[in-house]
């Protein structure tokens, strides 16, 4: 039960981070209703993303392709983006 609880918390945290990131790039809240924290049967924390409108996918893809963000892992295993320390030349 403890694994489920910690995975549920990790999934909820990941869900909120993703939701905030998508809102920050202009994806309307109404398009994020299918995002949902989940726990896989083996205990892995996950975020269900559902089906998105094509215009939302285009917006997210354009942002991802324009961003040279580097990703690193925090000591607790969470993935943390490093937009601050990245220059266009990297």
C-alpha cells in the first residue's frame, strides 16, 4: 500500500507540473481535462494524456522543437528541466 501511495503522489506531482507547463505555453485549460495521474499495476507513477486536438499537438510540438532545454534528474529521481542554464548554441 505504501508503494501505491508514494506512486500516487509522484503521479499527482508530475500531472501538476505537466499541466502548468502546458498552460504556460498557451494550451487552454479546457484542452487539459484528459490529463490524469495514474498508478500502473506494477506501481509506476504515470500521467494519462488522453486524446488531444491536432492544434494543441501542433502548439506543443512547435514549442518542444524550439526549446533547447536540457533535462536532468533530481536526487529523488524526478526529472527537472534546466531552461535557465541553456543557451541557443548548445
